[in-house]
C-alpha cells in the first residue's frame, strides 16, 4: 500500500488535520484504543472513528478489533515514506542554494564590481 500512486498525497492530507496529528503523536508512544485516542479530543467518538479511517487509508495507522475493543497502532514505514519525500526535496534545494551561493561569490569576486 505504501507505494501506490498518490499515497504520499493521502499521507499529507491525513496529517493536515490537527486532530489526526494528535492521534499520530499519541500512537507514536504506543498502541491505544479508540476511546483512549478520543479522550483528549473535543469531538464525538464517531468523529474520531472517521478521522481514524482517514489515517488508515493513508497507511499511517493500522487498527485491529479484538472483542469489543479496537486497538490502533502507528505504521512506522508509512512515516518513513513521508520523511524520505521531505528529505529528497531538502537535498535538492540545498544543492540549488549551494550553487546560487557559489554563483554570487563568483560575481562579487569579479574585477570591476
């Protein structure tokens, strides 16, 4: 699921919501039930479930139902996909800025300027 086209879009869409980011932060500390995730949030349990569905569709969170309890866990591989995407862009822009810096240094060192 992590390599489907548009997966990175789903991931960033999921992370765009502050409530979903809070859920991801909480799950980064360990698994939690849906009710545990809902506790600090000012929203209904059904709204929390809808947000979890977005997180699951993005690949960031996995849920498992055992009996009456649905437990949620973070998917670290999905986060590493977002991290790689950001890192690739950072590397590209660092190279561009380095070239710009070199160009500007050359311009200021030319005689007559």
